[in-house]
């Protein structure tokens, strides 16, 4: 009894130790790379106009975030443009996908145009987007929406057109309505692929926003990086690039949390946790029923 009860705890400890060792290896490798990079720069082996060393980049980061603080306005501008464009793009993409899933005729006519949008490089239409929507936020939002439209569209359409034969037979035998079939079987089965499409769309929205800022903007991390590059302050460009990476990582983490919370049945630990909570809530609402 005691040995059996200790086995799960030992497995957990082994996983923690393994994760700790992996983290230490990554940290040591990263430290060695940064240290070698810094030593080469300090010894004059690197050109700061091509590859500035870490201390110069760190100084620029400190200035951007803590001394001048000018990064914040550009950061929030890009974040707002990408977020608004993301929501517009996924709303259009998912809405068209749902309509196409229920109407084969609509799907036959809308799919070719969606493919054309997907294979057209966003940077190629950027000048036209700016000409149509101007130099303000509108053009950046429009390009972000255009770039992030296709992943949720194709993922949602593919997921909704898949047929769960066993589930369909069960719902048909119970006389379920089309609304019940969609909301209780078809849509839940499609959620994992929809969320995967949203992850791709969010990355595309950020990319589209920054590309538009490179072409023409008065604010945003894209134009800030370009200004540093034009003044040959490559350390400032690297610092802005790291800020872009941090923004992308933040947005990706939000989507990972959404995936973890929403698609809980794909992970055993999360499924067990949700099942226990729902069972406890059911017992509180209905009371214990004697067996």
C-alpha cells in the first residue's frame, strides 16, 4: 500500500528534476553564448554597426524602458493595431467559414477567393492598403486583418466539414435539432482546430502590422526600429527587435493559456481537474444521491 502510494509522488519528482536539468542546460548555454559575444565585442572583434554586443543592446533597452520611456507609446500603438486587426480578421474568417460549412454553393464560390487572398503576399498590397486607408491606424489594422484572415477561415471550415459518424448517428437517433447538433457536437469538435488557426492568425496580425509600419507610420515599434537603423544605431534596432519578440511571446502565451483553458479535454490532467470541479458543483446543486 505504501509503495503504491509513493509511486505517483516519485514520478512527479522525477519530472521536476528532469525539467530542472533541462532548464539549467538552456540557461548555461545561453550564458555562454552571451558571454562569448560580449568578449568578442569588447576586444574589438565585432563591428558595432553590424553586430553590437550585448552590453550596448542592454544600455539601449534600459534607455527605452526606464530613462526616456519612449518605447511604451510605440509598443502600445503596435499592440493595439495588431489586436484590432486580429479580431476583425478572425471575425470575418470564422463567419465566412461557418457560412461555407452550411452552404456547399457558397463554399464553392468563396473558397477560390480565400485562396487568392492567402497566396498574395501582404507586403505586395501594402502600398495599396496605405493609399486606400491613409497613413494612420486604419491601414495597419486593415493589413493585419488581411494577413490573419486565412488561417481561422481554413481551419474552421475544415473542422466543421468533418463528420463524426458515431456522434451524428447518436444525435440523429435522439431527434436532435440542427441547432443542438451544431452547438453540442459539430462546434465543440471543431474548437481545437479553430484555436490552432487563431494562434497562426495572431502571429500574422503582428507581422502585418509591423510590415505596414515599415512602409509608412508615425508610431509603432516598426517605425521606431527603422529610425534607429537609418541613424546607424544598430544597438537600438536590436533593442527594438527584442521588444517585438517580447510582444509576440506575450501574445502567443495568451493564446496558449486560452488553448489550455478552452480545449481542456485534450489534456488528461486538465480534463480530470475540470471533471472533478463539475462533479463537485453538480453535487452541491443536486445533493448526494444514494446509490
